[in-house]
């Protein structure tokens, strides 16, 4: 954690929304994808996409100032990070997640943060995922972008855990199946059940069918806090679930997870979690704050509370480690035999 001492450091925070919008605009105009073939001048970029030369110059200058592109001899090229993560179709591309979910949905919801923190949300405000996902269009936009954004963390999870002896995975709040698909592909003996809202499950079945896993991945439709879950599971996974539900639901979710596991079964919790002393990391803390904007009773999770809550729920072998650097942690625990 860096303690601020200068006015420009405060300005960097206050003007951060400008950088976000520049990134989203560049993604929408396909800038990084156009630059993937090599450096371009502003005039050349204008021939590739929707921006004229002057507007290309203004946007590329802002991107260069943030380090997203590099300028040399009148041309611009992608930074290594942009080339890896923001070029359409790249192996680790998550540009659609940033442009669609973060830029078009989450960004606007932060307008609610003042009222949400003071328990003054108006009646027409978005106040839960359940309400949000009851709209098929919002569910589609969120789920399609979240699927893209979850594939990278899912691959990291598959490398961190050994599920080679597991047969049944329950993915609670598993969305369109990015984690379930990735884990089933990594562990051929594994099958999965995903619990999520009806509009999300409808979309998820399409994703599952596209990769030929419909015989191994099924859906239970409903609000994960209320719907019955199948029992006798080898693994229960909750990814990004705790940050999106009221804090008072957490203890009950842990108890249900334990009760639906076989003895010796494994529990996996992946979410935005800050250090026990609440000194950060910054991105995890900001995501927790963002969730408060439309889940006003969400809890800011810290590593110390999480370890204690898992122990109280009756789990053993508890480990908590970083999954996405500076952003998420993975807690693993076992139901005693």
C-alpha cells in the first residue's frame, strides 16, 4: 500500500474515470485489434476504423499517456499488455468483458454508490443480481461478457487444484459455465451442475453445447440463495458469489456447501478478498465497493474473516491464496471425513 503525499496523486484518482472511458472507446473502435498487425499512423488507423485522423490522434495520445500503446516515429503500436489481453481473438483477450460488462453496465451503476452507502437507494434503482437478471437483455449482455472475463481465472483455477479424483462438481452461481467448462475440459472424469438464474441458464446451455459438454454439464434454474441444490458432491465451487449477495447470507452458504459435500469433499471459494489488515489490494477493495452500488448489504470480505468463517462452518485443511494478482483470492477447504 502506498500512502499518498502529493496533489497529483489525488488527481490521478479523481480523473481515473477519463482513462476508463478512453479504454472502452478504444475497444469499441477496435483500436488494439487494428494495431495487432503492426504500428500505424493516425491517418492509417483512420482508414481501418470509425475514427477520423484527428480523433484517432486524440485517442491514441491518451492511450499512450496511460501506457496502453507506444508512440515512435509518428506511429503507434500496442503495448505488450494490450497485445496479449485487448486484441480481439487473442488467447487471453478479455476486451469484451471490459467494454460490455464494465463499460456499459457496471460503470453506470456506480452512479448509485452514494445512495447505496447511505441506505437511500430510490425505488427504481437496481438493488440485486436477481432483479438485474430478470431482464433477458441485461442478463445476456452481462453473461456474455462475464463468460469472456471468467475464462482466464478458470484456467488459473484448473492449474491450482487437482480434481482428477472428483466425479461431481456443484458450481453455485456458476453463470454461463466458464468455470465448469474449463474444469470439465481439464479433468475428463468430472461432470458439473450449475445453479443460476433462468435467463442465465438459458444462455449457459448454448455455451456448453458449443464445446460438446451437454452430457456432462447441466443446470438447475433459480436463485442460488433459495433454490434446492443437488447433494452428495465431490466439489462445491462458489466463484464471485459472495461479493454479489448480502453479507448475512454468507454463513448460510458455507453451511449449505458443507452439507452438500460428501465426506472428504472439497470446497472452493473464489472472490474479491482483501488482506486481513484491510490494507488492500486496491483492485479487490474497489470491486467490493462497486458491488455495494447494487447489492447494498454486500460484505467487504477479508482473508481473516474468511478463514474464521470456514473453520466455524466445520471445514478443515483451510488455505487461502491469491488467484488473480491484486484482485481475487482462492480459498480451499475440505469437509472432514
